[in-house]
């Protein structure tokens, strides 16, 4: 078991390294001189030369990569061109905000989707199943940025009960679950974010539970005289690991892919940071944010993988 | 002046493809070895060897049916694929009709394919689910240069020969056929290249008994009609007895016994063969077996026991069995009956040498009392 | 030793009963199943409508989509001859929506098609050759898999400065890894099946085996997966445009329209929601049709 854990962790390392290579290469994709990318437009020539030497732009690319990687490993991801604050600080602060709504979205989606998916699997083929499947297809097809706008229109514009944008009445940066004043800002983004996971988790649940219900041992349970509810409980317990894995993956996906929602709701998370960076061509922030988000995704996948193996020993990928 | 060698892709009567003559064995297998490397241990670092086929030697005579029996994991299927050159061998030689195969030898691999074909076990994947069966059969000839129409006609003729009306079954898909019908298609596909030898790997194992009987009779008919040689691999002793002329018994990658079918079934020499035969259930309810003749699972082919591999399950095992590996002996003709057992070898030092084991009856334990 | 005669008298030919089912080709079976799938048929019709509208946009659109009018800004639905209202620059929404369909369909279909061709080929090569080639290709694919697709698309097109061609490139790169993986898995599975071994045993060259036996069985899962990616591509492409990473204004594009109209939701909420509705309907239609296609093509009796 621990051998397997070590193997999976070791396996994730080259992937993470590959990710860093891709992130590093992104800067070179951008049109224009990479050095100019890292400096505000009004920098003096001396600054340019200094930066060139510091980042080693006059040296071959592998050395540049290595230097960049070493710096990144110590937390130095450069400085934002806009705010002149260290990229790492900006991103980590934004990350906590993103995690708030992502976690909320996944938990909301899971609680609904799991119940509905199980119902759909139990009543497979009947109207209840088709309705639930329909909902899940809609959840996956709806452009969540549009849904966000619609929700804003409904709740903020027409009904005026929830705030449209931002994270706090005074544009605050910190978030606490304690006060309703703050929480109500998070409601709409969370609901919007939960749409796609809702669809996906519903589909996975339905598939997993339906598969378990088709197993012979379910017949055995019924033959023993167990009530339908008890049988369903057994089936659900067997399907749970698979669904939890999907849920974990969705969480990772949301953290990395929340840019659209956060832009709409002006929620100061990593996604919003990214879109600002794109607008202002703030390359250090862009690069740093992408790197951290991608690495988070790798870490989440790894965690889900290990947890799944711990719960279900049958799953052991070569 | 060397006479012109006949081409191997046509079969006029009298079989001029026969190059070696009547006495030349169709196939000579010499010291065949195949070890699979697997990784184990921490970080998949240690390399272990699964000794699937370990120093196997035998001969297949022209026109005979050689049955190969053994339990699961004894290496039968690997052996089949080695004979067919589907997987590369580690060492040993395979001589077909007196000639080696490959570059620098008598016949090329491609020519071998026209002479030796394989019938697979009927599984859902033995036929391409996307092709009508006549196209599956016609694929082989078309690959060897026959135009489409001619290949298709060959396929349809073969379908008729195996008992499936081509008008009815030609354009059907595999999922529209029953198990027995699919197996007939498999046989037809193997015959499409007009081979001289067929290897049948568990060809009837997945079929119901009545269908199995029909397919076996079909195989016997085709053998006469096409002048074929069969190597019939199976774990079903009754089937092998029905169809074989000679039988070869495998255990854990090695040949333990070989001989004519009546000899093997009536007077088996190797304890393993005896145990196998004794575990067959009799139709007579009075002959019940109370104790199983053979218990336990075969040992791990990665680390087989030293000396004789069967000694861990053999009731006659002695020290010499752990020390020295028994040799099969030299084979001379089709009536030779050999067993790789120290009890057969007078010079081995085993206490029971020279004493023939009693005739085989279901009550195995009674025989050992002698 | 055996007491049972093993059917020496069993007849040799016994299969002259009429077939129980009418012999039908594979595609005919698929078509037959689809014929009764009303949901898929309905939404397939919707797709055809959208495609036709996009192709014949100049003939259908009532107004010039780029004609601005300061007087008629942000008019509601049904205002005079503007069937669906106007946007923040006075342009007719209906016309812009119809023209916008062109962009969305283009950005939705082209990346998937190219990614299927490239990723599928890569996957088949990796699956069939195995060994180090497989490792190299699949590990590289794994690295790209380590990015959430939205992030990767935004990263690539964002650093390259946006624009339509960069967007297409970014989306294609996002879709190549999953298609490559599907193709590789399918090829590896098929490669080990008995009929492929039988084909090898008949002495066929490798390329012939791939074309005749492997491809036919691999295309189906790849095709089904690709068709489900179309709706994702439409969503992602519109999302990129929403962020300003797609086409340049004033080109009509649903995602872009959604973004520019966002400021106006307090004034004309329903008009502002229309582009999103268009995206939703298109994406939904492709999703449902691809689902229906998957059920119909799953011929495993």
C-alpha cells in the first residue's frame, strides 16, 4: 500500500515538471520580447539590461528554465507589473478566495447530484430517470458564464435580494463565513459554479449506482429479505468511492477553471486575477497563476487517486 | 541440377507442396524456450521470469493429430503461439517439413503462414465484429494476393464446406451467429489459406457438448478431405482422446509424457498423467472417487521446484526427484511412449524404477497400494 | 475409457434454418435505432436549422449586423422591427445572433475535427506500437492533461494575445490529449483481441491489419467522444470570446456579445441574456445528438 503511494507520488513528479516546462514556455509563446514582457513599458534601458542579466535571458534556454525553476521553488515568481506586489502573495491570497466558492460549489453539487443520481439509477428507464438525466445534460451544456448573468438578472436586478458582484460590501479582501453580509456575496457565484459539477456528478452517480445495482449480490440481499432502502444503502456505499473521486476531480477542475465565473461576479479569486492579468498583459502574474493552478490540479488528482485506492483496493492502476 | 521447387500457394491433388517426403515429420520442435519477463518488487525494479515454455521438444508427424493436454497455466497457449511464430521464442528451433523458417533458412515466414494456421477458441473477440464473416475469411487470401472476388469465392466455398450455407451466413456479422457457428467460421478462416497443418487452441472448449461433438466431427471430416495435420490443444481429456492419434502431456512448461493415445490413456507412465486421468469422473455411479487424486494448485511458474517440477504433488517423490531433473528420453517413431520421470529411468536411483505402475483405473489410490 | 459415443452420427450440416433476424449491415442497424429516438431527431433538426441559418445568414438576417444606431440603443424585444431588440450600439440582435452562429459553429467544429485527426492518429500510433513510443507520447499527453481545459485554453490564447486563430489553436491543443488517450486505449484493447492475432497469423503486413481490423473498431469510440466534445468546444470558444480572447469587435460572436452586453443588464436584462441562450441551445443540441448517437452506435448484442 505504501509502496503504491510512493509510486504514485514519484510518478506525479515528472508530470509536475512537465507542467513547469509548459508554463515556462508560455512566455515565449507571447509575441514580443520576453524581457519587455516582464517590465513596465516605461522601464529604462539600464533596467532592461539588469533584468536580462538577472533572469539570464542572454543564456541558453535550458539554463533560463533551470534558473526560473529554482526561483519558483523558493516562492519567487516575480513581481506583478500592475501592483508591484510579489506574484506569489497575490496568487495565494486569491487562491483562498477561489477555494471558498469552489469547495462550496462542489459540496452543493454533490449533495444534490448524489441524491438525484441515485434516484435516477434506481428508477432506471422510468420518467424519474429521464428527468434527472435531462437535468444533468442541461447542467453540462449550459454556459455557466451565461447562467451567472441570468442569475444576476433574476436575483440582483429584478428581485434585488442578492448583491451582483464583489466579495464584500466594502470590497474587502478577506472572507469569513461568519457574517451573512459576507456570505451573501458568495451565494450566486457558488450556485453558478455548481452547475457543471452537478451535471457531471449526477451522471457519474447514476452510472456507478446502476452498475452496482446490476450486480448479483444485490439480488442476494433482496432474497435475504432486506428492505429496498437497505439494499439501496448497500449499493450506494459501493458506488461512493467512484463518485467521491469524480467529486474531487471536479473540485480541482473548478479551482483551475473558475476564471469565467469570477470575472462575471468580480470575485477576487485566481480566475479574476488571471483575467485581469490578460487584460493588462501582466505576464509575471499570468505565468505564476497558471503555474500554481496547474500544480494544484496535479496535487488534487494525486490526492484523489490515493484516496480512491485507500477506499477501494480493487483500483490499482499499473 | 536441383529440381524446381513447387510453389507453396497451390494445392493440386497429391500435394506437391510436400517437400520433405512421407517420413519427414511435419514439425520438429527442439529445445523450445520462452520466458516472459515481468517486473516485481519495489518500484517495479526486480525482473522475474515466468518460465512459460521451458525446453520443450517433440515431433509432429504428417497426417496425424497430436493432442496436447495440461492444466491451466502449463504453457499450452504460449506453445501454440510459439509454433505459429506469433511470439518470438527465446531459444530452440522449429523445423517445418525439414526446413527452418526465416531469413537464411528454407522457407520464409510468409510461406509458413500458408502452410500452418491456427484456430482460436471461440470468444467474443475471435472474429472482427465489424466485418461480415465472409470478409473475415476472405481477408487471409486477399492479403496473399488474391483479388477480392476470388478471395470472396474461396470464403463462400469454405463456408459451405464447414456446413454453413454461404447465401445464408456469408454476410452475417459475428454477433448474429451462435457459438458453434462462429467456431465453424473460425475453422473456415484457418483453412482459407489452404494450410497443411492446423493448430487448434482450445477450439471446442467454449461450446456446448452437442455442438462440440458436431465441430469435432467436422474437424475429422476436414482432416481427411484436405489431408491435414492437426495439433489439438485442450484441457478436456475426453475430447483429446476422441480426436488424437498421439498425446503429449504438459506440466508447468515442460513435456512430461508423450505417446500413442491408447497407451497414454490405458497405461500412463507419468504420475501426473495418471492423476489427471484418474480425476475424470466415470459415468458409472458405482465408481465414485472419495479422495481427489490430485490436490493443490500447480506451483508458480516463476519459481518452479528444483529437479522434477511435479515432485511437490507427486505421491512417489523421493530425494533424487528434487536433485535431478528427469529427462524425457529419445523419441524414435510414432509408437514411442516416453515419460519424464525418474521411475522410468533405470539409472536414476529411484526406488521404484523398473516397476511399471498398474493399469489405470479410476481408483488411483488402489493402484498405488501395489 | 469413455462410455459415451461422441456423436459419430451427428450430422455434418445442420444450419439450414432460416435466419431469425433479417441480416442487416452495421450502419443500417444504427440508422434504424436512430429512427425511433425522437429526442435526438428533434435536436438534430435544431442543429440543421442553426447550421443553415449560419450558412444563409446574409439572406435571412433582417438587418446589417454591423449597422449601429445611436437612437435605437438597447431597445427591448419586439420593439418595432427589431424582433429581438438591439444591443448597446443599436445593432439588431436577431441579425447579430444569426451571424454570430457562424463564428460559434466554426470555433466549435474546427478544433474538434482537427484534434480528432491529429490526436486520433497519435493515439493509434501509440497504441499499436507500444513500448517506448507509447510511453513518450502518452506521458507528454499526460502533462497537458494536468491542466484544466479552461485554464489551458486561456493560458495559450491569453499569452499569444487572443484573436481567432490563436483561439482555434488553443482549443485544438486542449482537445488533442483526451482524443489521443481515447484512441490509444481503444487501440491497445483491440490490438490484443484474437481476431487481430488471427490477422497476423495469416501473414498480413502491419499497415493492412491497422486499416482493415484495428481502425474500424477504434473509430467508433473516438467518433462518439469527439462528437461529445463539440458542445464543450462551443462553450469554451464562447468563453474565450467572452474574456476578450476570441474575435475582435465588431465581428458578431455570441461570447463577445455576452461580454459587451454585460454592462447593460440593468437596463435591458432580457436582451442581454439572448446570446447566452443561443450558446446554450446550440451546445445542448450537440450534446443530446451525440448522446443519441452513442446509444445507437453501441452495437453489442
